[in-house]
C-alpha cells in the first residue's frame, strides 16, 4: 500500500464517523439524587455529617465514607425502589438507618453513543424506613417530586 493510499484510507475513516458515534461531554445523563443533611433542631440550617458510610443494599458496590452537608447518590434504574444504609461511624455505639426510596422511572433516548437518560418520579410514600430501632435520622423531607437533573436538592435528611 502506498503512502498516498494509506493517507486517503485514514482520511476516509476519520470522516466516516457520525455524530451519534461519540457521546459528547456535557450530554445529559441519568442524574443522581442530591441529599442534603440538615439540623433537626434548626431545620433551615444545613448540618454536615462526618464519616458517614453509605452502602447500597442489593448493589454490587458501596459508596465510601463521606463527610459534608450534601451528597449525590444514584438510584437503581432496574427496580422501582433503591435501598441504602446510612451508618454514622463517629457515634458510639455506631448508629445505622436503612431507607427504601420508592420511584418510577421514565427513559429518554439520547442517541446511539449515549444511550438512554432516566428521569425518576418519587412515589407516595416516597420512602420507607427499613430499620425499626432508634437511629440517627430524625426526619426525611422530599424537596422535589422529580429527579431530572443534579442542579437542585431532592431530599433532606434531618439529624
């Protein structure tokens, strides 16, 4: 093969890509649920958590230890609910609460490279507390009915 033929072959390959063959950065993807941690005594104030372990029940991987006043966590897009265990490792004894978030899912086709984007609608009741013992979570508030982006908070946990 001559260098000229090789050049034209490479050129042809580069220009044969469709725009659907590449998922561009900034293309909307399935959003995660934004959870705020707030002060139970002063509900208007954020109250961060320290060394909170968040583990997805029934999920292959767990989230690691987290510290802060808000976090983005994914919802399961193959079930009508997602279960998480929230464990405060700084308390003695260790306190855990397990929650089930109930949701419906609607998928929107983006393109061949990006696939689908899911939008979640929280059901009523939107959560169910799986632990029956005294935990560290005092109240849970749904801030938004629809989870379609990560620009605003969706859930508040008061502790």
